[in-house]
């Protein structure tokens, strides 16, 4: 992602906090594409070539075993082309929070020593492919006033984030984007979609000479019913096609009206 997908044009007087991260790492030798299982599903996966007679040394050399306690409790690293980046894959029972789970994994690094840090020729490796793209809002932040004398009365009108991530036989990549924006008062819609009042009045008169309260479409050019909203798209609140109902109008001659 080379440009922001969260922000369009920004007013010159807007207050914006923006963050962006993008990183892609690759495996020098691609892992083999495999079929694996995850819980009760068959999934596309990657790992070693699966040949019991083949040593598959290039791929095995890209796997570091940091800790192994049981078939469902281990921490491994997939060695990438960037020495400053780590791709860690851990399977274990989760802790009470995600932060505690991460801390538990990081505390298990480099526990294995010697030959135990490498995969033996008869040790399998199968990891599900991952690809996700998520976009959401920080509702707990939106609308809250900022603290500070210079920003008194300012609040963030929107707080959005977007995350893209993939993990497959060729490598891993992540893109994260977040924006906090204060754009001033939002645009005010002026769509008359419910009962309304129309007044005609001389500018200096004390009362109107025509008053119309409209509750139905009886005196409107009706084009047809309002179509139902598309699946997953909210309808417009307050819009209703009414064929009946009532309306009334009144006329007064006051304040010099002739």
C-alpha cells in the first residue's frame, strides 16, 4: 500500500494524527505448498516438502526451534532475509490477555540448545497460510475532548485503523495505518424526509399569510416506493413513503396583508 486508504482530502485547518508502517520479509528458499488441517478444517498450508526420503536441507535450515514442550506447545522462528526481523510462530494455550500471551512467547526464546534448535529429518512442519485485511474504528476515542490549553474544545471526529497481513511459503508482510482526525463541525444535511412546515410571510409582518403542515405525499410528485436497503447497508432513518395521512394548511390576513 503506497498511499493512505483511510484519508481523502483534508481541510487546511484540520488536526490530524497519522501513523503508517509497512514491512515485507521473504524466505530465501520458498517453503513447499502443502495441505494442512486447522481445528476441523482442511486448509492450504506451507512447510517442508513432505517427502520422508528427502532431507530438504535448505528449508530446514530456515527453521529455528526456540522451545518445544509438547506437540501442541512450541515456539519456532522462520528465518527471513532481513536479519533485523523475526517471524515467530508459537502454538500454546493462550494466557488471560493477548499481551500476556505475547510476553509468554518472548520469554521462551532461545530455550533450546545445540541440535535441538534444528529440525531433524523426520520432524514435520506444516503452517497454515494467512491473509487478512481489516479496517475498523476506535469508537472509544471518537468524540472525546483533547487535553491541553491550546486544544481546549477540540475532539477527534474519527479514529480509524487498517491492517493488512500475510504469511505464506514465500515470506510475511504487514501494513498498518491509523489516523486520528479533527475536522471541525461535520457537514449538516438538509434533507426533508419527514413531516415538515412551510411558511410564507411578509418580511415585516408579525404572522405568515400561508402556513402548510405536510404529513403525506398527497400533494407531491410521487416517483415510486423507497427501495429496500442493500444487504449489509443501513437504511436511511426517517424515510418512509406514505400514501395516506393528512395535511392541513391555513391562511391569515394580518399585519397589513391584502
